[in-house]
C-alpha cells in the first residue's frame, strides 16, 4: 500500500470527512487538469465536490541500518461548489491529517505537517483549495 492509498483509507475511516466527500467515489489520486473546460483527474471527470491527491516532491532521504526515512510533499486539491463549503472541508482535512502518523503496508508515516494552504475561486465559479503536507515516512531498507 502506498502513502496515497493509506491516506485514502484514513479518509474512508473518518466519518466526518467521508460524509463531506465520500472516499469511494470522490477522493482520487492524480493531478487535476483542465481539458475542454472540464476538470479531469486521470481518466475521470469527477463531479463536485471532490478531492485529488498528488505527490509533488521528495527530499531529505536518510538511511539508518534498518530503514530509510524520506520526506515527501503531498498536496490535497479540494474542489467544491462554494467558498463556505470548501472552507469547512479544508478545515476538516487540516484537523484530520496535521500531525498524524500511521502505518501502511510498506512502512509508516511518522508525521504529516501542514506547510501551505490556499483557496481560490476558479473562472467557472467553483472553488479550489490546496493543502500541502510535509510527510515523513520510514520504510525498511531493501
């Protein structure tokens, strides 16, 4: 299981997040692109509201005798119909994931720290919020 899949699982397990934006249908991995005036993530044209996750950077690899510690940046793209609804979901994501640690098949997330957050209205009138988390992972040396 990847970090992205573990985040999906964590989202699914959160009653509040899953009620606001269902993980099974509206939380996906990939960078949202605009194609012919439609937002597309991978091969999907999702309906609002939805969230997409993208690993946007990796740095600071440290190796110990037993494991590899890496810092990656994960960005949550949160698309919503209105500003107030977007702000509620952004706050929920921030509360749920900031300082969170958890295990996944390949290792563990030592912690997630929010490093950036922004909100903007797009040309079509919908809203986009982005939240960046610095994620420290530890995986066994292979």
